[in-house]
C-alpha cells in the first residue's frame, strides 16, 4: 500500500494524494511528505527543503519573489522581467509518471513547445556562475537536468514509499571569502543519465534560504577545485566567521557583480536603434518640464518598473566606477561619477 502524501490546494485545504485513485492532478500545487516531528530538522535543512520543493515538486514549478535573492530580483527589474517566474510545463503528465521507465526517457521525447517553456523558466533564474570563475552558461543543459530531476522526484512522491526530497543528498559547500555573506553552494546528487550536474547558489538571509542562481556544470568538472583552497563543507559557523570576508574578496566580487549588471544593461537596451537615440529640442524641453514636475512630487511616490530598472543600471555602473577608483574617498567617488554621468548625457 502506498504511503499517502499531503498536498496543498489554492484554498489551502489539505488533501491526500494516492497514485491509485488520484484524479486531481491539475489541482496539485505542492507535494510534501508526512512530517516526523520526533526529529525536527534544522532551520537550514527545513529552508533548503522548502526551496527544493518549489523547484522539484510544485506543479508547475513556481518561485515566489521572497524565495529569490535581492541580486536576482534586481536582474529581473533591469531586464524588465515580471516578478513571478514564467510558466513551465513538465515533459510528462503526472499520471504517466507512475509507470514510466525514466532510464529510457530522452529529452527528444519532449515536444518543442514544452522545451521552450522549460528553457524560459530556467533563463529566469540562471546566469553564469562567475563566483566559480565560469563565465558561460548552458541554459539548455540546465533545463534538461532540472526537468529530468523533477520527473525522478515526482515519481518517488507518487510511489509514496520514501521521502522524495532528502536534504542529506544535497551537498552544502562554502568558500572562505563567502564567510559572513550567507552565500553557499548547493550541489545536487549526480544523475547517471545526465552529463551535467545541477548546482544552486543560494543566500541565507533573515532566516530563509533564497535562490541566487541555478546552473549546471559538466560532470567532468571539479567544482571544489574551481572554488580553490578556500572551499569546504558548509557549517553553521560559516555565517559568523570573518565578518564579511576579506576586503580584497569583497572588492573582487563587487567587480564581477558590476560587470554582470553592465552586461544586463547591454541586453536591456539591445532593442534601441541609433535613430531612437536622437533627441529633438522639443523632447529636451519636455524632459526638463517633467524633471521640474517630479521635483515637487512627494518623496513617497512609488517608482515605475522602468524607473526601477534604470536605477538598477545606474547602481551597477556606479559599483564598477567605485571599484576602479577605490583609492578615492566616498565623496570624491560620488562627485566623479556624477561628472561622468553629466558628460555622457550632455550634448556637445
């Protein structure tokens, strides 16, 4: 007899899922195993399980803004992306998973439209893992690995004989320079049918684990080797030691992040032609009038999505500028940056 799994419906009513008689697959949002309260998991383990559940068991996969890091949310605003993840379809319907032999399943069995939705979902939460010195990102490989993993986990959940998500199978790695930042790397279990291995970069903040990046690394690559001598298994003390890490490592990370912001800015403005950049005199006058009007608006007025995206781009540019002029005082850095901005937007 299969062990039942609880589900949560949109109206928060608890249901029981049994593979033999369940007919409400379209209503299923979340599978969670029956809890054993005799050995409550640590906060880290519980938060990791919640994040993995959203990625691997929720149908369709769904990540709330509160589950994303502030940097990932900033990236979305810069690219004018919605605050909610795009809808992605699984390769196989739930009722087909019960008897499916996953060892014989191929990505070629998935139709093009479904593959595209999976690609778009992964694109929303994936970027090159620059923290590991990797500046390329194979989104297609990551999408294949993620949705293959989803099929495996959901099949285990439907069988109801074991925990579909065992946090003990996921390695938590840390780097010396991440100490105090709450950053950690989650390495997924190896999958014999996939050449790429899934990884998550996460941020521990305010008692919750937040996704910063989902990516895959070729199985032949040694991630711990890429991280260098500072790599070690994560422990509770990693968020307490060495403050915010060494000053040099923080500066290096700031440079990498700034470069990422600028790359995103290039993507953001990619659709604008040179002709659209030509500003007529009446447009300049209109802009001046708008500036005068905005100056008398209350400071509490909420910025539009476009304004928020522009602010993120400016913030990224300033981060890079500040790194290049780290020998100056903060006031001098700001003054120099404002002069640079003024020279860039002033017509000769």
